C-alpha cells in the first residue's frame, strides 16, 4: 500500500483528489517561478508566488499528515521568508538548489499518482546555499 492508498484510507476521497489536483498545479508552476527569481524585474513577484506555493503545500500536507512533504515545504518556506529581506535576485547556486527541491516535489507527485511510497529527501538538499556568491 503506497501513499495514495494510505491517504484514501484516512481521508475522504474528494479531499485527497482536490489536494492532488492543487498539488499538481503548484508543482508544475514551481520551475518557472524559480527561474524567474534570477530576473530583477520578476524577483519580488516570483518570490511571493513561490512562497505562497510552499506555504499551501505545507498547510495541506500538514492536514493530510504527509510528514516528509510537510517538513520539506516548511524548510523551503522559511528559506523563502529569509529571501524576502534580500532585495537582489538570487545567484545561480540558489536557483539550482531550488530546482532540485522542485524535482523532489515533482517526484512525489508521480509517486502519489502511482501509489508508491514517497522517496526520501537527500540530506544534501538540507544544506542551504550561500546567498553571497
């Protein structure tokens, strides 16, 4: 029994479906927002939107008790909150780190759809990139 079966057993099917639909839209929009963080004109708007995406994932995964997803979303949300005090676009290292993070969420999207267990987060992703490069 994978993640989807566990969710369906614990929550109303419609709640799980709604979560999955919204989660899919958020995951599919992450990459563009992350890349736009390197663009001075798009920085603030993309940062605010990306923060909102991770906040929503954190809230929904907390409600559904999807602990790894909740923890990673919270971790990234806190990092993005710190970025809000950074007036300049982020460096390439940070963009690449965020893209790796988005890959994890995309992998989880597939695993939910295919009713697999969620892949564990690589420890290396928990090292926040240096913003001063």
